[in-house]
C-alpha cells in the first residue's frame, strides 16, 4: 500500500497540487501514530489490520485529487511564453 500511496502522491503532485499532495498521507500517518499512542495493544497484537481504513481513505483522496486535477494548472497555459516588450517595462531606459 505504501508504494501505491507514493505513486499516487507523485502523480497528484505532477497534476498541480504540489505540497497539498502530501497532506492525505501525512494525515493518515499522524492519525495512525496517535491511535497507536493511545492504544498500544493495536501495535502489539494482530489487531493492526483495523487501521487499514486510514490508508484506504488516503488512497481514495489521492485518486480523487488525480481525477480532478488542479484548476489553476488547467487555466494557465504553460506552453505560452509572454515576451517582455519595452512598453511592458516600468524600468527607466538607459
């Protein structure tokens, strides 16, 4: 699951979410850590599979981020280059 989360995080980063793509996995790890602190029997016994829902939720959020894409990236055209002309510049000539 970790490999899948890493692949989905990199893909959503490339789709335009940048640092926001790290949030779902970070929240899942933080909540899992806090649950483990409050209930150490989960980590010691066979009940650790009850925390799989955290990873599943992170994967669902990452997939929805990839499917949606970031609207700011879709609105801007990265292939378009704006050349600065002398009339666009506010600097004094000289």
